[in-house]
C-alpha cells in the first residue's frame, strides 16, 4: 500500500471560511509510514458528486480516507454514498444504537430519534469505535483497495485514526520509518533562522527540513526517513542537536512543548509562582498560562487592567506615571509588574501594556508598540517591542514575547 | 454555467503545512455570481494523476479552474497535462517570449532559457496576461465546458481572475444570485436544533441549509439562490426569519456576529460597562471580550483569581464561603461577581468558577462542573452547568456560556 487519497466531505469546507485541517494532519501521519498522499478532494453535501468522487478515488489509489459527513442530520451523507461507491449495502447494528442511547443517557439526555442513522454501517466493514462522539467510523476492504471512513471533528477523527487505523496501515506499508522533531524558535525571523540553519540541514541526505512561520514563532520541522527505526531516530536527533546548538537560546523547545508549557515546567521545577498584569492582551497571557493542566501549582493571579483607573486601583500604579509617561510606557509596565507581584506575593510577575490597534496609535507610539515588564524580589525591568500585524496578531505576538521574556529572566537567575 | 470545480496543483499543497488559500478565495468569487463550487481537488506534481483529475473534473462540471504548476521548472506540469486532458496541443507563442525577455531586462536580468517553457499555451485558448509574474494563464472552451488555467501565487492568480475571467463567467452564469446568512445558536445541541429547523428549511426549494457544530455553538448556514438579487435576499431572509422565530432567544446572532461582538454591541448601545472575575477559564472570557476592537469603551477590568487566596484578597470573597461551599459553588460565583463589580464600579459583572480538568473532579463535582455568576446593582444570581469535553473544550464552552448568560441577563432588563 503506497498511494492514498483523502476525501473531505462537507459543504462548509467548500466555503470561503473553513479550512480542512484533518487532511493536513492525516497527510503527515501517512507520510510518516511511507504512504504518499497523491490527491485530496473536498466535496460538498451532494450525494452524487460524493459517490463519483469516491469511485474515482478508489480507481486511482490503494487507500482512500474520508473525513466528515457522519453526523445524524439529513445533510450528513457519507454513510449512504460511500456504501454506494463500494457497491455495498448499509446494515443496521443494534449494538451501536444501544451504545449511543447509553451515552446520551449518561449526559442526562434522551437520544434524539435521528441519531438512529448513526447505527448504520457498510456491510462487511470493520466498525471503528468513537469514544469522543456519536459517529462510528468504518474500514472497508475489497479488491486490494481500502476505504476508511472517519468522522469530521479532529477530536474524534484523530484518536480514531491513531487507535484503529494507523497500525494496520503501518503493517501494509512495509519497512519505512520516519522520525520527526520540531525546534521552536522565539525572537528571530524566518530568514535569519534559515541563514543559520540551511548550511547544517542541507548537508544531510534523507532529511527533510522545513521552516515554518507561525503567528509568533519560527518552527524548524525535521523529518528523517530510514529503513530502521533506530537509524531514523539517530539521524533526526543528530540534525536537531546541531541546529539547536547553532541557534542558541532562541530555541525554546526541542520536543514539541509550547511556550506556555516551557515556562510552566520551569516554574514547577523551581517550585516558584507567577502573577500577571495585562492591559492590551486583555487576558490572553493568563489564558495561555492556564491552558496548561496543573497550572494552578504556579499561577496565582492575573489582573486584566484595561482602564487606567483599574491600573491605579488594582495594581497601585502611581497616577503620576500615567500622567507623565502614559499607560504605554516602560515606567507603567514596570509599575504594573511590581504592583501585581506585591499584591499576590508571587516570585515572578509579568506585565503587558501596549497598543494593539486598530485605533489608539500615535506618531510617537504607533500601533504595535508594546512594553513588557518583569518583576521579582531582586529586580524589576522591562523591554520595548514594535510588533507588526493586525490587532489579533499583535496581541498574540505580545503574549508570546511576554512568556519568552519570563523564560529568559528565569534562565538567567 | 452552474457547477465548477477547482484543481490546485503542487506537491507542496499536499504536505502537512501548506494550505491552498486560492481555492477559498475563488470559491467566494464564484458563489457571488451563482456558480457553485461542487468539488476541490489538490494534486501533486504527478502528471498522470493531474491529467486524470482534470479529465474527471471536466466530465463532472461545466467549469474547471486550475491554480499553480505554471512555473518554468521541470516540476511545473500544468501546461502539458491540462493540454492532454482537453486533447489539445501546446503551441509556442513568440510574443509571449518577447514579452518575458523584456520584463526580465526591465528587472536588470537576462531571461533564463528555461523560462521559454512559459511561452507555450494550449492551441485555441485565450491567453490571460499576467502583469505580476512570468506565467500567463489560459482560458480554453470546448464542448460546453470551460477550463481556466491560473498561476499559483495569489498576487498573480487573483488579479488575473478578476481582470480576465470574472466578467466572462458572470455573463455565462446568467442572472443567478445567491444570498447567504448565518444564524448562531447557543445553549442547544446540533440534533435539537435540527429537529426544530429541518421541518422549516426542508419546505423550501432553492435554499440550502447546513447545520454546523463549532466548539460551543451551533451554526445554521442558509444560502438561497434565485434569478434576481432581490428574490435571493427575500428568500434567505424569509427562511432565516422563520428559523429565528422557531428557535427563540437561543439565537444570539443573525448577521455573522460572534458572541463577544454581540455582547459588546449591546453594552455599547446601552452605554454600560462590564467587569469580569474568572477562575477556571483563566482569562479566556477577558481575552475574548477584548478581542473586539473598541472594547475599551465598555470593558473596565478583569480578575483572574486562580488561587483561593486571590479570590479572598482581590474580590473580597468571604473565606467562610470557601470553607462551607468550596470555590466551585453558586455562593462563590455570586460573591466573585459582586466583588469585582463593587471594586470596579461597573454596571454588569460576570464571574466563572469551575473544574476544567483533567484533575480536580470529585464524585459530587465532576470535571465539567461550572458555576457562572452575574451581578448588577439590581440583582446577583448564578447558574450551574455540567459541560462535556476536555480541558480546552470545557474552558471554551464555559467562556461562551458566560457571555451568553450576560446576553440573556441584559435582554431581560
């Protein structure tokens, strides 16, 4: 089994606003085991088109994976037309319905009658259980071709694929091993990273390195393929190690950890605590810090002091500072960090004040001007940044820079 | 001309990291003039697959638009295999090469010989000029089918489409107009919404309704097509009006507004202010409220009181409440809302306290138990919710429910 196609189903995916993220994720998993995705199709809630697209896909490729269209409503058409595409029949499974009824009961609700539709599967297919949703998946094989039918929501789709499909495909695909690592870099641009990284990664064969720029960080994706697991692992780690050494402390993560996980782990290891005072990010830093399970061990309190009087009242910022320097200033950032640290009694405090736009910019302090403050018992300091982007991106990049500032301050001490 | 397909060409689009944005943009333009995109295909740099995919697409649909694969390098295969798909010949155009040579000269460079490839077009096709790049496009018609070949980079693709393709398609599409609306529903599941909505929308012809479930809300997408702009508008609004009436105040948005925009607009219209006290959502409600530009007009302050002592110190929650009822209780939620409102002097305050997991749940208060408090000068009250999902989803759904609670409280008064 070498060639695959992915068919994403749902009219919403044909619209201008929704991106099919499942197929990106599935492509990476399939590439890992040496199966090449040759084609992707997105088809709307139109049964005939879907059947035609599936028939064409099964003619062209060994493996076809569909995502979506398994819900209980009338426009969820995958069951019916995938059965038609393989010239199979849909058969009703009592135990699927019983199972569904029980799950609805556990949520304190009666199963709506339309959910009965989800108890039908292609005759002769393997049923793929879905602990995260109401739609089961299917794996159907015939004539050397395999059709895998998965639900659309990534939280259902991905575990189902990993738990019930991946190992079967891996076996069929043969002995190819790919090992991946991601280095995450903060505070450097894409070109600057590539100038340092390219001479290193381009000296290797069998290693694919791509540089991606996300909202606020540069990622180096390293993937090495070899004919043994060990060789792939060694090769990947070798490249990753050289790249990390060359890039220095701009690399904040070498194992997939997010910035919030990195600072959370550092705080946990040190047994120290954190408080936050935010203005322009409006709670985004706190939200990201608390996205990490177990963050209550180190995160004590955050203040979202949007209005100036809130900065004075809740953080004890001297009104003189606001009058003389303005809310967007190094002085205010430092007073905010000191204020929340003293109030909450934490070891570290980070503050953010800036202009996220679209309004509020001036010639002297344009949109994107941000001050980040840091305070500990030993020191209170701040940095100024000028960030590009719209309101959303400026806020996101500020939150990343604030956590990175905390990381660098902790690394020093 | 009613039905279209888009074929995006390039192995990079099959990778796990690159998204084909052209097709989203083209879909919107085509929808605007009543041409429905029935299918999208992404195909790599594989000539035979491409030819097969194009042949299949032209069999199924009136219009096929390709993007990408027109560069001068060897893996740019669109010219050759699109010609093969329509059983046409590639012919060399002297004036295209002359033009290209002059452009390279204007950039102060000699034209590389491989760029000669870009002077070949399908015999009988209309050449679409490209002022923004080196690859011309093509428009080829045969047997009632139209093939439009566009370059990949959006800066070349989009102007070429608008300047040389759009008006032709608009004329062919005839007088068909599509009008779209989205109803957003909070506090009801997908099946429950469909049970009410299906009898309404399925009684209409020419109206496509799809039901989508996002992390915390159900969306009803309504698209009506008619032969005049006015008829499409009337039909859409008629269906939307009936659906909104049937679903009642669960519908929080009928014009695409997000929940944070809806409560922001309500607060602005009333000239009132808001403060927030969050525990388990960790700043997520504040972040969403302040995502809206201009939110400083109504949002004064948020407190992220993660630790119990922060709830006492910063919100004045009576330690007796924490001792007797716990931090996850109606009493605590109400004390938090009252506390932040009194401290910040706002008209409204919302509070959130709950167990987002994965740890911290008990038999009595399992993961997903959430209390939302509301306080105004007139009233302080709370609701209890039991939300399904993992930490991320519980937090997201809680933030949505908190803003929805504020919306409902404001609607009442």
